[in-house]
C-alpha cells in the first residue's frame, strides 16, 4: 500500500501560490476568526498560521471571548468583513451556541469566503461552477488524488459522511471530476458492502477508526479526512490504517495526510481571492 | 409491476393546497415567464395553467419575443419580480442564448422562486434545510415515493442524470430522506451494473428509453422523470417500461407519472409562497 502524504502535495501547491503572489503588490491577508479557546480550534489555527507564513501570506487572528453575544460578535464580524486589507476569512466552527452561525454564513463576503461557507459559494459547488471557493478540506481530497495521479473520471467513489463541511461538497467535487459518486451516512444499510465497491473511498464521518478491513475493496484508494482522538489520547483518522494495509492500493495517514493539503488549499484560495479583489478594484478605477 | 400514477398523488396535494388557500385573502398568483414559442414550453405552460386553475390558484403568462435582448428582458423581469400580486415565478428554461440565464437565477426573488432556480434556494436544497423551494420535478419524485408508501430511509437510490434541474437536487432530497444515494451520468462505467443495485432508480437523463432490462434490479421502484419524443413521434420517458414489467416492483408511466405531480408541487409551492409573503407583510405592519 502506498502512503499518500500531504507534505509533497502541499509543496506543489506552494509553488502555485508563490506564482500567484508575484502578481500582487502585497502579501495576501487571511483573517482567522476564533471564538473561545477550544483545543481543536487552537491547533487548526496554529497550523494555518504556520502555513500562511511559510507560503508568503499573512495571517491575522481575531479572537473573541467564548461568551460574546450574538449582536456583539456580528458587529465585530461586519468590520472584519469590510476590512480592505483582508483578502480571505476563515471562521473556526462550530461557533458557540449563542451565535447564529447561519447568519454568519450569509453575512460573509462571498469574495472573501475562502473556506466555502456562504450559500453563494455552496450553490456554486453544488452546480459544479467556478462561482466561489469550495470548502478547503473537500478540495484537499481531490487535490491529493490528482497529485498522486489516481484516476477519478468514471470511477466509483464512495463518500462516508454528509456534512456541509466535507461530505456533501466532496461528493460534488468528485462528481465534477466525473466520478460515479455514492454518499453514505449513519442510516446506510450494510455500509461495509457499499464501501467495498469504492475504487475511491473517502472517510469523512468523524468517528475514530470506524472503517476497517470490511470496508475496503482490493486496490482501493482510501482518503481519510477524519481527525479524531482515540480513547488512549492518540490522534487518529476515521480509517484503521493498519487493518487495510494489504487490501488498499493507497491511503492517506492521519496525521500527515489530508490536513497538510487543506491548509495549503486555504493559502491558495486566499491568494486567488487577493488576485480577484485586485482585478475588481482595478476595474472599478477604470 | 404496480403502475405509480401521478393523478392520485396530485389529488392528494390538491387537498393540501386547498387548505393552504383557505388561510389567504385571495387566490395565489403564479407568473409564468416564457420567451419564444417552443413546443415544450407551450405544453408545460398549458399543463401548469390548467393545474393552477383546478387547484384554485391564478396563472398569469408573461410572454416575450424569442429575439428579445438581454437588457430588455431583464428590465421586464425586474417588474414581474417586484409585482406585489405575484407570489411565485416560473421561468420556462432554457432561455434563448442571448439572455444570460445565470443572471436571471440570481435576480429572482428567493421568496418567489417556486421552482428552485436561485443560488439561495439551491444552497438550501444542498444543505437539506428549509430555506427555499426545491425544483418541482425533483420534489415530485420524492412525493410520489411517499404517496405510494415506498420506503426511502436506508435504501439504495440511484439517480441517473446530474442536471441542476433534476438529478443533483433529487439526489439531495433523497439524501435528506436518508437514502444511500448514488449519482450516475454519461461518464459512469458499467451503468447497468450500478443501476441494478438500486432499490429506488430515478431516471433523469433525458434520453428516450435508455434504461431497460439490464438496468433494473428485481423488486426496484423505478421513477421516470424523462419526457422525450421518440423517433416515431411518440411521447416517452427515459425508461423502457414494457421491458422491465416483470422485474420492477413499481414504475411511473410517461405520460401520467411524475409530470402530473410536478405541476401539483408547483401549485403547493406557490400557495406556500403566498402564505409566507402574507405573514411577512403582517410582520412588517407590526
């Protein structure tokens, strides 16, 4: 089984991003919006900041108290949204319960929506057009497949999980690449049998090592989006990698797989957003 | 094989619509926007008008010359969109090439978008929430299944076709009902084998009788969204009904199947839109 490693794919995206930045007058700026101090958020933020800096972008963290009111947060969010220097906005989610997250999804400037949370971005992903940015994790899966030369068109792809953050958008991105896509979830009957038919199996269920030997067909490529902590406190994915070693043709490790590509895609989206904003501003100036 | 007939399902929806209309001060109004005189459009319009009148709604046709310019059409469309008496708008598509259809999709008031063409409506369908209305044909398929008591949750559903008018939204509506959904298309390898796994097979490819004996598993429910004219000039669906009679458990005829349910769903959406608009207006008046 070949290990599909994120670092190599990320390095390839880095070159693209450097080319994009050369055409700009300044480093693109990503605003990272965090409410509270959840360990998951802090870890994701740390990785994102590191990646932006390594790729020649700037990251600015906007941190709010976990108890902030809906009204106060929205007031602050409007300011970040309108900040001329900010090219992209990443909102660490889920937000605390008192904040109406769907309102924030509708408020975010689609031009700065680099992680695909707005209805406009998601409608574009659904339609398979280029209107907005796709959620970075979903795009990272397709990026990984392409970078390793794994064919997608015509192949049977199975996505386990149907969240709006990964599962559904990933299904649409694979469909755009002409895969025959099946979406599975907690209500799927005989999940192992459905998964075994996959030539490309993407795990985005968020349950530690839930996919094992029974779920993987001979020669499949297995993409693991899960980032979980197992009962022993170790980081692990949704796939039991050791159990599928002699069945799968290729699989992503966790950590070291999709995660590194996700932040690289985030950097690319932010650089692209900066380029589009520059072009739009030029257009307005005539 | 049981024939799944649209008329019975439509009659059930009629009762719902009558109840909805009782709560209104006036008959809900559907604006039908047609550019040119294409036979398909004329036939759909005729059926829609007949259904609206039968269900106690009003239909108003807005007809434009096939050669109308993009600018002139948009000017007229804005007026229809803002017309206070209009509760729902049905745009007969595709529009002629000189009109930028994606602009119209973005212009339509989501509150009046009874056939789910706006990005806001489609983002809602994608997410599985209740933000807007789904495309009527896609919803008609689910309506038919429910009316005939065909279980969806946990079942394997295969949708052939990935248009934004039927295939993709239908996949999302079936997912919302907890089916395990596979989307097939022209690039799918071994389409018959994939289709045979379906307990629910929905044909939305727009190719006359393309699905036959090879594509249907024993006991499947087959839903045919296609409305085609065969080489002999006869109306037919995407499914060769005669060929699957002894294999499928149930199937919709064409004509007489999904079509009748589609216009009934259109009437329900328009009545619902009128009710929501009334409520919103009341809210504004305090």
